[in-house]
């Protein structure tokens, strides 16, 4: 369920990523949230969502978003 909530949140945030490089940009954004190098004032909210995710989890979510 947590992955679905994260995917829905990222889908809203990633509408601008609608291009051929969308999947990798979404994964990069999630990794950036995880290490604290991406996001604005609300990045703390997303950091908590992605902190326990593996690269495979991020790839699965990115695949759902770019479909």
C-alpha cells in the first residue's frame, strides 16, 4: 500500500517528466529525496517515504508512473 501512495504522490509531482527520459528522471528524483540532494521546502515529506526503498522499488514505481 505504501508503494501505491508513493506512486500516486510522485505521479502528481512528476507530470513535467513526460518525455523519453521520464523513468530515469523519476528514479533520480527519488534517489535525491533519499540522500537529501533533491527537492524544495517539502523534501522532508518525500525523504521519509523513500528512505527504506531499494533501487528495485524505485524502478517499479517509475515504471508505473511512465506507463
